[in-house]
């Protein structure tokens, strides 16, 4: 136990209130009805009460609710058996197991405290009570009792109970405004009505669920990590955790969600512009490093689709943060002409074990052992690129390039726009069939295949951006630096996929990579 026993007021089986502290010495014992060791201690406690109850306040604090009565009847108790069914007193006294005994003098000093049943401890307690009260020792048949028996875990340590108590405690890390839902209201419908949802049902962010979510990070719940446009709402760790709960995340996903939120709220990424453009741009989150397998992300079969909790809920949590903290609700600041399924979620892991190239995060300057989030602003995708007939890198590179030609419009050339190409393992095997074929070679081949020297430049001057690897007039992309490449997908299937970007550069959005803080 830590600290001093806390004051309480609890009702006995008849509904009469009993308080601690008293003006006299106190013997307080926590029990629960289904604990065999508590039942061993029951007759001893009654004997102590009968011997010293006129000078000592003996109180049993029961955790079994309505079943407390069965415990009292079983042992013919005359001791007040108090109802702590919600375990708030057990939590405040910081016990670990029951029975848990506190022998306390009238000044509040704990003279002895022990848990479980060690016969020598109980005999010593009986002797000390007799000495201090100047009354005969309680009559107990000690020889008939076990020398030692372990206690049972206190009910308040059950995770579902403990998290709720922790959330309600005076020092709770939860500070967000609490919303009361009427008893007759449907919680799911209430959250729809309040505008918290993206159109799909949400997990209610109860205090205990938020507490469990916060256990996923070492960071202070009240740390403000960023402000989220358009309303510039302060994104604390706690508020991000609330949205992660609503999205259906596990606590171990929270560091990834936090990092993704940090990344999209940078000036470079420009989530305000991404959210408000009528083109319907949306963050696409790519995860690299050991965190992928640690939290069970999907990088293989169906990586860009449904069926994986981590992929689906991390991306959704990021979108809910933008909606609920930033205020970007559909029809408000969010003004997509058509919208996009990516507005619900889009997050996946790169299949690093299957790529012959440096992984995305390594290509961007991180170490292979780093866990990293990269965010892209994309307007459409994934668009499948089908090629089951190419047998070498040159032919497949041409097909992949033609598959990217539809970005914005096939007529639009010299495009200063990011695209994200997701190459599948079977296509990787084709690219490498005749020997190593680098990302740079693939980018160059795609540019070559899509070049239209006589095509007009249909990009507004304000959208043009300078890149080191500038392409000649008529190339699809203004630079190969706009073509980002990762590997994902199952071993079977000769089709890759592409995400088409929004405006890139200072007038639009630039991709951002951030290392995940795992403490």
C-alpha cells in the first residue's frame, strides 16, 4: 500500500452508512465472497469483532455487491459488511489482494498491514489488539487453520474495472470535456447526431477505453503535439487517443497515429489545402520499419484493402483527428467535389522483405531499424495497372509508365505532381529477371514511355515546380523525383497499383516522413 488510508463512507447490508476514520482504533479488512482465503479469514475477523468491537471499529469492505449477504450469512457475521462493489475504496487504498487487513490506531497510523492468510500474522494481530485494548485475546482455534494460504487478486485490479477507476480518479490524465449521454439514448446514434463520425459507426470513447489507449505511449496525455487546421484545434495526446479509440485502434497503434498526425500537420504537407481542395485529396499513410510486424500491419495479400485492423484503423484515426480536432467536416471546409473512399482510411505497410531496393524510409535518409511514417496527399487510387505478358524490365517499365499516364489527365504533361507506385512481388520478379534494375532506371523508363514531345504543356504556370531531375518538355512528369515507389501485395498477381497526387510543392502538398517515437 502507498500513502495513508483514505476516508470513506460506505453502506452496510441494511443500508446504514459507516465511515472511516473513526475516533477509535480501526480494523479494516477488504474481502470478496468467492475468495476461499477470505472465507478462511471470515470466522477469525468475527472473533476479533466479538472480542474488541466495543473499543475497536471493525469493518469489512466487501467487493461482491449483492453477494456480500451470502458471505455474512455463511459466517454468522455481526461485523458491519460494507458495500464497495465499484471498488473505489479498494482503489483508493491501493490494495493488491484480498483479504487485506489494516490495523490502525486512533491517530491514523497503520500499526500493521498484511494480505492473504499467514497464521502467524493473524495470531500476532490478535495479541496486539488484546494488549492495546486491555481485553482478553480473541478465542480462535488456531490449530485448525492453515499455516499459509495466498490471497486472491482484488477485484479492482481487473483491467476493465481498474481503467475506469483510474479515469475517474482525481489525478486522472483525462482532461477532455466529457459528454453525458442520456440513459435511454443509443450511444452509436448519439455520436452520429453529434457529427463525430465519418459516416461509419464509432467505438464509444469511454474514460476506461481512453485510459487503455493512453497506455500505448509514454508521452504526457496533455502534451500538445500540433494544431490541426482549419480550426487550429490543439491536438493533445489525449485527444488523439480519443479519436484512435473511436476509430477502433489498439493501444499499440497509438504511436503510429500520433506520428502520422504530426506529419500531416506540418507546413510542408498542408493538411488545410489537402482537406479543402475540390479535387478530393486525402492523406495516404505508408509505414516502414520494425513497427510493421510488431503491431501486425498488412503489407502482403490485400495490403491496400480491407481485413486488417491496424491498416484500417490507423488511417481512420488520422482522418477522425482532422475531422474532430481540426473541424474539417464534409460540407464545411471539406469541399471535395466527388469525395474519395480514402477519406475513410488509407494506410498500409511496405513489404520491405520483398523489395530489391532500399525501403522508402531508407531512401529518405532513415536507418533500416527506424520505424517511420510517410504521408502523401493523393486524389485517387489505388488504380490497378495490369500487365501479365511483359517478360523483362523494359516492357514492364513501359506498362507501368502508361498506367501512370492517367494522373490528372493523359493530356496534361510535365506534371509537377507526386504519384505513388505500389509494385507487387510478381512484377518485382519480372523487373529483376535479367539482372538488377534500380528505382532510378524504372523511373527513367516510365518517363521515356510516356513522353509526348509534341504534346502541349497544359499545366498552369503557378503549379510548376523545379526539381533536380527535370524532364524535357512533353514528359509526363516534370521530374522523376515526383515518382515514389514502394513494394506491397501478395506473391500472386501481375498487377501493380498507383495513387495519383494533388498539386506538389509550395502551392500544394509535399510528402513528409517522420520517425515514430516509441520511447
